C-alpha cells in the first residue's frame, strides 16, 4: 500500500497492523481481491460523533488496477 502511494506521488497515513486489524474486526474495512486472489485494493472508514459521520480513509488501489474498469454491480453487491 505504501509503495502504491509513493508511486502516485501521494502521501499515506501509516497505521499499525493492530489498528488495521481493529477496523477489519469492526466491519469498517474492505479488502478487494480478484476472483483469482490478486490484491486489488483496501479501504477503511472512520466514524465520529457517535457514528453520526463517516468518511472513507486509507483507500489504496494496486497500480495494476488503477484506471481499470473494476466494478460490476450485481444484486446490490459489487464484484470484480
């Protein structure tokens, strides 16, 4: 994720593995993989004011998939 951000010339807020694990455990993270298991991207959300507000944070997309048409909507779920 860090190398992806560096390649784009953008910064990234580094988070500890424990912090990311907590987001995943809380259901506040998405790890995107292809059907073949290739890593596509990762995102987590931040909430505040007793979950009244939410913001996307930590969105990282693999360079392989940047500018690619990735998502297809199917039954209210997105698949790659």
